[in-house]
């Protein structure tokens, strides 16, 4: 839904997403009327706001540090690893897609 308004009904994680600051229309009659008005004369404020929230809260570049913090908060491992790592270490992207 890149740069489009959203209409959210009874969605299980809507409350959690709203806590980050996302804004959307609900499936209420009043909001659907507001959505129709928005579609007739779309303004950039709503989609820019949501894009800003997404960049601030869900940037892929910050994911490794967030994962390390969560893993560190779990405490030391209970034993040795069960096998080799499943992939490359967390860090900046590597390879031909890294600069895209």
C-alpha cells in the first residue's frame, strides 16, 4: 500500500500499529465518507505522515541493532549452539543488491 490511504476494519494488530502513529480510515460510514472526499481531492499530508512513521519505526537498516537488543535482553544462551549459523552475521547488506 505504498503511498495510498488505508481502510482498516477489525484487524487484530490495528491497535498496535496505531500506537506507532499510523493514520487510516476505518470501515465506519463516517470514515468511508471522509475517504471518498479524500479520493476526490487527495492531499499529501496523510500519506507523507504514514511514510514518515514507517521510515522512523520500521527502517530495515535499524533492524539488526533492534534484534541484537532483543536477543541480549533474553540473557545468556543455555548451552552451545546446536549447529552452524543459518546465514551471514547481522550487519550491513552485502553483494550485488546492497546498493539498490
